[in-house]
C-alpha cells in the first residue's frame, strides 16, 4: 500500500509540472536555466556513484578513468547521448583491464 501511495504521489507531482508548463510559458530566467538540468542530473548521479565506491582502489581507479573519458566526450560533443554511449563502454573496459591486472 505504501508503494502505491508513493508511486501515485510521484506520478501526480510529475503530471502537475507537465500540465502547468503545457499551458503556461515559463519565465525567461527559468527557460534559460532548463537546458542545464539534464547535465546537472547526470553529473550528480555520476558523482554519487564514483564517491560511493566501496569495492577497493582498483574499482575507484576504473571509475575515475571512465569519468574522465566521459567528461572529455561531454565537453567535445555537448551531448548526453554520446557521453553515455562512450562513458559506459569505457567503464566496462577499464573495469575489465583493472580486473586483469589485479588477478
């Protein structure tokens, strides 16, 4: 029951935001800030994942390498899609290389 109530609350809060901006144009200062939301959310997610590495220095090193590679791609392309498309395989490759050198 709790999950249903929380799910309904989440849905309603998202729907309210979409319904509001479907009928009303946001103020210019807010419209100017909206393009920065996806990169900020992605950066917050990545920072929390990298900072919470509890599985040793090797895993942390692999994550830092992947973050640097993804960061360079993000700066170069300014695309969240390409950042993820290059960042995830670089994480997988760095993790595989680290596990080969540790074993």
